[in-house]
C-alpha cells in the first residue's frame, strides 16, 4: 500500500495518490462495493442540500461492519478523509464530500437483524430505512416512533447522525429518546458497542454523545431501537386560523395547559395551497394558517382531549375545526403534510431552515420571519413541527439567478439568528452540516466551541471524519 502523499503536492502526485487509493480499496472490497469512475460518482456529489456539490475521490459501499472497519483502518493509516453517508437526504449538507475524501455509504447494510417483541426492541443495520422498521412490526401492533418526512428513504444511520425527529416527536421524542444502543466503527477501524437492549447503560452516556454527532465521531453500523405499542386509536383534526400569529398563540396555550397531543403541525397559507394542490387532502383554502393536531388513545380519551383543545382554539379565534372521519381521510391529511418539501420543489427552488424556538416566542418569530422575507423580496412557505417549536420556513427562490440565491441565503441566516436571539437554537433535527457552520459562533462562545471540539478530537484527533462540517473553519484546530 502507498505511503502518505500530501494533497497539496503537485497535480501529478495528487493524481497518482488518488489512483493508488482506489487500487488499495479495490483490494479491500468486492467490485460491487466500490464506485470510483467519474460518471458513477455523480449521484454522491451532493445530498438534499443541493446548493453545494463536490465530487468525492471514491465511494465505498460496505455490506458488513468488518468491511467498514477495513476501509476506516486504511483511511486512517494514510490520512484519507472519510465522509459517512446514509441515503443522502441531509438538508444541511451533512453528506456532501470533499474531492480528497472517500465516502462510506451504508445503504447496502439494510438488514433487520433482530425483532425482540418481549423486550420491545429491534436491532437493525444502519442502512435500514426509518419506515421499514415500522412496517416490519406493524402486524404485531408495534411501530418505531421517529417519523421525519423523509422516512420512506432516510436511514437509521443518518437519523442517528442528525438526531432526527418528525411530526410525532412531540409525544414520543426524537431519535435520542428512541435509541438504546449502537455498534460503531471508530476512525482507526476499532469497533465499539455502546448501550444495548437494557433501558440504561452504565458509565458515561457516550450514546447520548453519539446521537447527533453528524458523522464526526465514527460510523454507526448497527442500532438497537425502541419499539412502541400502537395506540388504541388516533385522530387528526384540522384547525384553521385567519393569521399565523393566532395559530402560534394557540399552540403555546395548548402546551401550557398541560395537554400533550401526539403531534401539532403548522402550515401557513402558501404551504396550505402548495400541499393541497399536490395531495388533494381537503385542507381549507380560506384560512391564513392551519394546525394539524393529532390525539390518540381510547375514544373517550380522544374526545376529552379534543374538547379541551377546541376550547383553547376558540379563544384564539379559530375559523375552521374539522375532525377526521376515516382512516382514508387521516392518511390524506398526513400525506399532505409529509409531502410538503417535495410539493414545494415542484413550484420553486427552496432553502429549508431548521431553527427551534421556545413556544412562547413562536408568534413573534413567525412575524419577524415574514418581515425578513419581505425585506429581501422573497417568498416563504412555513410548514413545521409547532408542538416543539421546530420551525421549517421554506424560502423560495430561483437557483438560476445568483442574486436571488444570495438573497435567499442571507434571509435564511437572518432567520436562524432570530431563532437563537429568541432563546432557541440553530437546529432542531437537520443538523449543522455546512449550512449553519458559520453561525455556530452566534449561538456558542469560544469556550463552548472549544469544549465541543475537544470532545470531537477525543474520537478523531486527526479530524479525518466529515471534515469541514459543523465547526467554523477559522479557529478550528489544525488536522
């Protein structure tokens, strides 16, 4: 195998090193598990954050933990950066590679290894899709709770990397609340196990550190997750308001009253129109904002909870209240919501923000967001998880117009700063990635960042794993 050659060396040496790395990887992996031809690499040059693209050196598609470990050991020995990748659904650029990096994609690791219903857990490989877990246990009356809109495609490995949530996280929590253990390959190829089927593990909570690590501490190859018993019943209800501010105040008062529905989702008028045109879900078009509030339990429990919620909504001038009358209608309501990002992509390019705010600040932030968008001469469609204040303003723009794209990016940065200044944070579930990297100093002090970087460096002292993500490039320790 080759000796280390700097990527800052003359072009001929760089090309020779690339060829040698590919040749070495060919010896480590079967032919179907390595992609290195330029045309075949194109699908891996970006993720769902399509504003940035970089062609990787090569893409490894391992099938086992042992193959992941072999690639990691090799890359560590020769100083090759590694970018972990699941399904490439990251909205913050978390899986965008570098030209000198090997992408390790876990999509071939897609087996469900164990369904343990007595202990209500499942052990799955990192490439298993989020939805596939729920489908595999549905007949037995169980499901896996986190349900991001991309759950049809997104992988458990990616969910763990970004600590993903979803519409039902208000009651059931995000990934970290449903994760019991992982098998993870460290940067030097060492394989470790954290947690397991027990409800809690002894020692430091390293599992809590790993969930949300954005691929910078290791590569998760297996996960042990909680399975939840299906509720007796579930009922989504549509609440229409004249303004977004009224809907925001209603959300805050529902939670303040101690009522915890399984989900509270928000759409403003542009989002309602976009989703209704796509899904034909029956959303009211004569309102300025819409809440989808879902309750679950027995019929009596749902009736009692909805009675209280309707009373709160009426205090905030609710214009429309429509209860779901069938399973088909419920499925349509959620189809509209979960199709929001794709439906928006049919009419315009967009940037999706991911700031989170205290519920008491929801109406304030919605109003200020509208002012920011108007000042930049843009349009926005707001659709988000209102119950936990995780906002997803979709800023619409023309990607073929550089000035329009620059305005959209500037507006997005202002909105994220607004979320932080309102007492919230930069990200609720999409991660920092490339998108929010330069805003980290707006939320954290230099001491805060130094401590986070020290924790990262304890796992990856050479900064080879997913480099140039999460932390501002200026002031970062040299690799």
